């Protein structure tokens, strides 16, 4: 699996949640409240490719136990359809065999349902370190 990525600040990130459980979708939305994220949802695998083609998401949170299409097969097809989506596989289980199969399918990381809060670390803008902020302040002062 891959680590977190650098995301440009002040940019709205597009997230597609593919989960048939409405309560889980609501929980994900609540956990991401306050972040610059535009969230779309679809409830089964038969919709995921059409929605991906329409919104071109930056991130996809997809349930492993998806109705209508195998989540790993969907992951492979999403990667072909959209330029660079990062796929987070939502699962109740995390084991070495699943991680290996998921990575080969193009999954960025596995997020355990019991640790859904972890999606924030992938989607929140990176913190600006004090040295960068200080340099920007100096440069902005020189430009004015």
C-alpha cells in the first residue's frame, strides 16, 4: 500500500463513496465535515463506473463487500476509466493476503470500518510547517 500524498492547499478534493450502507456513508460524511471535500455517493457496484466517469474523483472509498460488482474488479476498472483516482478499500478485515490482492488491484490503502476516522488523514490538506509559513510571509512582504 502507499502512504499519504501531497495535496495542493485550497483545493476541493472530490471523493466518491461506494457503500450500500447509508449509515456508513453518513458517518464518513460526518467525519470529513470541515475539510475541503466534495462528496458523491453511489450505493452499489453497478453505478460506480458511470459515476466515476461523470465526476472524475480524486479519491474513491469503496466497500470490499459491495453489491453489484466485486470491489477489486471495480477498482481495476476505475483505474482504467479515471486518470489518477486513489482508491481506499473499506473493509472489516485487514490481513496480508487481502493487502497483497488489493495492492495488485490498484488500492491505495485499506481503511478498517472500525477505524473509519482514518480517512481524514488521506483527505485533509497537509499542515504547513512554520518554516514554510515564515518564508511565505517574508516573500509576500518583499513583493508588496
